[in-house]
């Protein structure tokens, strides 16, 4: 049994004498994407042009030279690799074997490289800016996905992630602005950091507040968890919109002007070419994410607490029989998940922009929910899926700056197209915890 496999999950090994059922959706999806990219190249007019990938910044310890490649030959070479990967996936299907995850990941990397080579033809693509911006945009998605993983591993469906992100962003803006104004304005260090920490703490409390409401109705009173989540999303949108109009907008200078977390380069690590600017010249919230993901993965699979959480999510009656307090465990897990979603919400107003706007999350909670499903309820896999969605979100901005021929409408819908592919189960069937949306009562 691997370290990331739950002992509570039933075996997926087929019965003796029966052939495993392998769905053809992965080879079909790979074939469709390969065909679309090939068609794009056939209809392209980039003959004779070159694409340059800039891999360094001016502050690197030493500069990696830019890589310039002929656009069309390189694109066709990469599409040929995609066709080979698709053929391999079809061969595995014929042999009644699943397409391995590493092949899908490699296909995605090569496919994105082929698309970028074509889209940035005649220009220079800043690789550091593209990947670093993707990491920054993925922060709320990662924290939202971790929130969903913890909640659903304990047996509670959390459709309200978007409301937690939105309420966290609102609370961070309000508290951060108020504390900063109370202690003084300007470039002084104490008022700014006091406002930042107050805003972050308020965002955590806001996320916990939504989680508490979800827990009271779904855990204590047994209300359908999906209905509660949908109601909370609508409620928070209405509440924050009303408070924005009545409180924040008329007093934007004092109540809606929070400070922003500065970038904090890590000495030496931040100077490493390519890697340093992307991973080690980030804000405090990114570094919190670096700590949160492995810590939650370890706690969920290696600690007594994690075993109890997974037990109440898979078989609460059996967990209750051996002395685990099911309701208390679900409450505590949901509150912890609320803290994580609050941190993700604070990203919008303390990192991205210095003010709160109505519905500024733009449905990011649902993308985080898709990342959780794509990651099969595993913290590390869900984080990788969230990073993929963050990359898709940042790509539209980078290509628009380059003047790419890709229509802006297509780039705006790209993150949601990736989400649909994820939810459709591109990498195989995802089995949720068994006790999801099932209220538990003793006796």
C-alpha cells in the first residue's frame, strides 16, 4: 500500500477471471486535442517566423540565454510527439490497460509548449513571468482545493468554497484598511504590516464563520449539504454586494484601501536563474502555501487525526464504534478548512489588488472544487490541478500583451474548458469518500 493510499478505501483490483473495464475517454480526448492543434497549424500563416522564449530576468545570479526556434517546424515536431502519445494511449486501450498519469502529464506539457510556440510567433515569451504569475493566481485555488479536500474527506460536501473565498476577501479588505488607517498611513512599516496581519486574521475568521454555518446545518441538523452550500454562495454574494455599496464604496479611502503583501525574495534561492524568480520571489501567502500543502498531506495520511478524519468520511458508524466522535471531528475539520479558504480569499485583496470589488472571485471556488475532484481528494494532486488552472488563467494575460492572434474570448474561457475536462474525468474515474452528503446520527 502506498503512502498516499487510504486503507479505508475498497480494493480496485478486478475480480479473478474478469477483464478490467477501461474507459476510452482519455485516448479520445488526446486525439481530439491533437487534431485541433494540427488543424490550427494547417490554417496558420506563421511560415518563416520565429518564437523566442526568454528564460531569465535582470536580477538573476547569471543569465540563461533566450531560446529562439523556428515556429512552424518546432510546432509540427511537437504535434508529432502528441500524435505518438495518442497512438500509445490507443494501444493501451486495445490491451485493456489504462493510460498512465505520467503520460497524460507529459502530453499536457508538450501540448502547451506546442500551443505557446505557435501563439507567440514573431514575439518573445517571458517564461518567468508566465509561470510566476500562474503560481500567484493559483494561490486561492490551492487553498480552496485544500479546503474542499479536508471537508469532503470528513464526509461533508463543500459547495460553499466560493463564498468562503469571497467573504475572506471582503473581511481582509475591511480589517486591513481599518487597522492601517488607525495606526497611520504612508510607507511606515508598522501600520502596513499590522494592517496586513489583521486583514489575514480577519479573512481566516470569515472563512471559519461560513464553515461554522455549513457545519451547523449539514452536520448538526442533517440538511442536504449541497443545498446549504448553494444557499451560502448566494447569501454571501448578496451580503458582500450590499455592504460594498453601503459601507465600502462611500468610504473607500478608509475602509477599502488595504495594503498589499510585498514580494519577499529568499536570499540565494531567489537568485537561481529561472527557478528563483518563479518560486522564491513571492509573497508571504505563497510561502504559507508551500508549508500548508505537505503539512496537510502528512497529517491526513500519517497522523491519528488524519486517520479519524478519513474514517468519519468513509464509514462514520464504524468510526463511532471505536470511539471516534464523528460530529466533533467533522466540526473541527470544517473549521480548519475554513481557515485555509480564508487565506485564499485574502489573496484577492491583500496581494492581487488593493481593494474589494463585488463578486471579485469570479467563481474561483468552483474551479477549486474541480481541482479537488481532478486531484481525487488528495492534497498534493489537488494542488497540482489548481496550479494547472492558475496557469490557464495567467496565459490569457500574457498572450494578450504579446499581441497573439488567439481570440481574447477563447483565452477567457480557457480556464473553464480545462475545468470541464478535469471534471469529465480525463485521468480516470474519481471515487469520492463514501459518506459524502450522508448525515450521521447515533443509534
